[in-house]
């Protein structure tokens, strides 16, 4: 029985780590914490069956932390994302400008002329005085963050439509933009 529990724990822990490390949104991260909870209960069971009190107590604490992660990502964060999404939907039907969640600029696709994918936004820089969006930082290429390049796209060349950031740039225009260093972005 202890072998079955240890294999369930191993598979669950690896799967949960993949879910949470992928950073695919609050719901996927929350599911990762549910799987982590299954893993920590299985590790507790392994400790119980093999007489390892340190493993048991570690996983009592991990189960409590994982329960907090479930609440944080499937409860609080998912509701905040739903609130932002509903506000954006309502703004399309009301007078005035359409709204979008600023948090979407940390993972939106940048689409160029004709809908061609140019990269993914990783962040945005805003003015402290007026709150205007100055520029986007866009990542392109690489695997899991290794080998990617970053470029600055001035906001007056971009806009948000249907959940993506659009620009009139072609892939060639985008490639001509100077590369940014990961840890040294322009101040203006």
C-alpha cells in the first residue's frame, strides 16, 4: 500500500508543479493546487505507512498551504478576473470608451497587420502623473523563457481588440525594433 501511495504522491506532485509553473491563468494554477493537495495527502499517507513522522508533519503543513493556494487562485483571483472580464463586456454596451483589464497586458498576444502573430506582451509601462500607457514590452521566440527577445512597442502604435493587442506593424517592422535587455528597459 505504501508503494501505491508514494507513486500517487510522485505523479501528483510532478503534475501539480507543471500546472502551477505554466502560468496559464488563475484556474489552471488553482487546479495545480488541487493536485498538489492530492499529492500532499498521498505523501502524508506514505509517511504514516512507513513510519516517517517528519514526512507526515511536512505534508500536514503542505496540505494547509495547498488549501490556501486553492482558495487564492480558484476563489479570490478567479473572481477578480471575472470582475475585470464583466467590466470589459459591459463597457462595450455603454456610452464612452471600451475598457480592458491592465492585467491582460502581462500575457496578451500581439497581432500585427492582417492578424499575424508578432509575440506576447509581458508587461506595460504607465505614466505616474497621468496614468497613460507609454509602451508595451513584447517577448518573441525562445522556449520556456530561454532564448526569447524583447522589444518595446509604443502604445500609440497599438490597441486592444477582442482580448488581443493589435498593431499595424508587419513582422518585418516588428523585427526592426531595437531589442531590449530583460533587466534594463527604457525610462521614457
